């Protein structure tokens, strides 16, 4: 997840935004994935739903997070991921784009369903 990390300086103390791995709680630098679960609704009439988004190092950490997501959301949900650098580029692009003013596309609202167990209280095992 994106967090601020306290830094003592120099030249002065401040907090630095960083992507922190939700599995091992260490900073992700250069290479990682953003993961989430998505509910497959098809023609059921249910509103689209997804989990919150999580960040993980590639390898043991994203494997642990994907396993954790599957256990939290179960049947009818799929896990998805995006390379963190690509995700951040898309996020920066969309930050200045108002979906409500886009007359060419239809953007759907999603329900964000939080897991029964928050990984920040019980850390998934990445080893």
C-alpha cells in the first residue's frame, strides 16, 4: 500500500511516500505488483465489486498475497495484478482525467468489499 515513511534527514526530518509490501512490510523499489480481487458478476445484475488494492514484491510476497486474497474472497472472485510501474503510470494519467466528463465512455461504480481479516493486522506469510 502507499504509506508515508518517516525520515530523519538531512536536510530535515519529513515523511516520504512509498509503496510498502503488504506481505513483508518492506519498501518496494523498482519492481513489484499491485494485486486485488474482482467479483465476476456476469449478467447476474449484481453491482461490480472488488477488494482493496494491495502491493507486493514479485516472488514469495505476491504469491502469499494472491493465496491470501483467494482465501478471503472465495468462489466467484478472481485475483488480478498489474506491474507496479505500469499501475503508477496509469494512475498518474487518470489523476488529471475526470471520468464524469467523459462523454465517449461509460464508467461503472464499484463496491469495494473489505476482507474479513485485514492483512495489516495479520501479516500474510511471504516465506
